[in-house]
C-alpha cells in the first residue's frame, strides 16, 4: 500500500493524535467531568494534594520512561525507594547532604548493576528486576534493624518532603526540574537518540555504532537514582523510614503512567510530557473516586481498565 494513500495517511494521523494529544485530551475530559460531578475538586488544597501525591510516582515514572524506551522494564524501583530511605535515615547523623547523597548513590549503584546484568548476561529485564524487587525489600529491612520504623528528626532533611519555596512545595519543584532535564536529555542529546535507537531496533543500533551495553547500564542507573530520590522525598514527607511500606507497588503506578502517557511498551519511542500527563490521569481517577465516596478498590479496577484499553490501542497500531 502506498505511503501516500488515504488509508495510510488516516492511520498516521490517528497515530499522531493518540500518541501526542490523546493523553492530554483524556486528562482534560477527566478534569471537566469533575467540574460537574465532584464537589470541591477544584479547591486549592485538593489540587495541591494531587500534585504532592504524584511527585514520587512522577520521579519513578520518568526513570521508567527511559527504561521502557529501550524496550526494558524495571520492577525494582519500589524496593530501591525503600533502600534509599533506610540508608538516608540511618546516616543523618553524618550530615543531611551526606545522607541524601549516600541514599541516592546506593539506589543508583543497584540500578546500574541491574543494567550491567541485563546487558552483559542478556537476561530478560523482568527477571533481574523482579529478583531485586524481592531482595531489595529485604535489604531495606536489614538496614532498618529488622524492619523497624526509623523516625526522622532532621528539619533540613524534612524540607525535601514538607518544605515550600515561594509557596510551591519543594518536592514539586524537584520533580519539575527532573522532568524538564529528562525531556532535554531524551530529545536534545546523543544519549537520548541512542536510547530510542536501542528500543527501536537493538541490532540495527549496534550496527550503526551505538554502544547498546553502555546505554542500558546508564538508563537503569538513572532509573535507580530517581527511585532513590523519590524514596528520600517519601521518607522526608512521612517523617520516618518504613522499609516495609515506602515505595510499595509504586512500580505498577509508574509503568501505568508511562504507558497511559503514550510511550510504547515495546520501546523505541517515549514522551516525558506524556508520562507526567499519565501520572496525573491515574491520580485524578483515584482522587475523584475517593471524593465521590467510591471505595478505593474501584479506583484500582478503573485504572486497570484504562491500562487494558491503552495496551490494546498500542497493539492495534502496531498491527
């Protein structure tokens, strides 16, 4: 079939709309629906709460976007959040800056190790990261003296999760800066082009001179570092490190945000803006159903249904 045929052009237009404006349109429709259905949804406190709720998910999802863009997956991010939180909480006596740097460094190192195993041993990413998801939660509990709740009594560290700058929560500022930097990396740098090339066709990328091994190590390291940052923010917000609960199941929310935002699960294409929109969609669903006094379990059902529709849409476009 000719590339200029009306059918091909129509499919191309549908692809661009669904990938580009589709998630944003869906978010706007959700927002408009809440204008009619949900009382006090637009109260400033509620809107700020939505932004605060999605901050850890956004940070993890940005890292997940890079991973999925290469055709991979990272199930270990929730456990890395717990590890980073536990490491920081147990080292605050050495200084806030040291604790933050150490927590992120440990998470980044484990993420880098994930990438090295995946690239070097050519093991499926889901296997490696699932193993780290399980073992990592145990490591976090070992660091926390058998899973004890570690209170955080450090005003400067708590600013990361509770502070405001010019009236804007610090964690929202951090997430915004990370998202902007990630978008620049993905669209304006050689690394970004290599990430998309590896996800599009790994063998072709290697033949064209892309260092596939290094690219995978870098993206998993970035995913680990951002998961670590999310864990630090979560610990600072809660005022404690809870190895059993920090980051629990966040990998599912992050993957959902990435896919709903328009990034193909097969890799080769990615959008940071779409990922943020996807995170907002999932959180708006949860918040609006909660405000309508609909049990939380139904929000899981609705989000699962949204995921199925998006995945089917991606499958249809691939065919």
